[in-house]
């Protein structure tokens, strides 16, 4: 499809790979940072089955309007501990009836972790908003990690 593209967001965290990995696989940590500023994730909405075929689900709730809820209902397609997570979400209304693949790779060097997130297929017109949302969420994660590292 010509109207589709790939989103890539890379971010370096001043924390070891094991800590950054935990932020993606521990429900109580996910609930503290997932989603852009102005959104929260109730911990009881997080379902994480850490295996290929396992569920990765949560609800992002808008702080200003708690009735505005964005669900994630993905299934893990890759679960390579401390190295790579990948999931498929959709097709449903929130994914524009697409199956969105999200891949997150973790690389460590000198106690720092480089995270690379790739999502596709995405329509060109959502790339800017999606990039801002992920960068906002990663800023929340960076603040959380800074409390410990």
C-alpha cells in the first residue's frame, strides 16, 4: 500500500537493559509510564502473558476525560528476553482495522540502553502524532528510570 509507512523511534536511556526491559514486561511498572502525558494506565487493566502468543493488553485513559479510553489488545509475536519484544494489535477500530506490528529492540552499551521501536503499517497522516505520543511516553519512562539510575 502506497499510503502506508513505518514509524521508527529510537531513544537512549541512562539505565541498564534489564531495567528498561522490566518497564515493558512488569504490569506495575507499565502502569507508571505507558502513554503520552495527559494519559494514564490503570494497573488492573494491564494483562501481560510473557510468551509468544501471549496477550499484551491495557487501557490508556485520558486524565482530562476518563471516558476517553484507548485499548491495546495485542498478542506477542516475539518474546526474546532482554533483546526484543514484538506484538500484533488489531484489526479493530482503534488500529484503523489494520494489524499493527510493534517491535521493540533493546541494546546495552556501557550501562546505557538504546531502545528502537518500529511500528507498521501506519498511514502517513498518523506518523507525526504517533511519534509525538511515543516520545512523550518515553519521556515519562526516562523520568521514572532516573529515580533509580
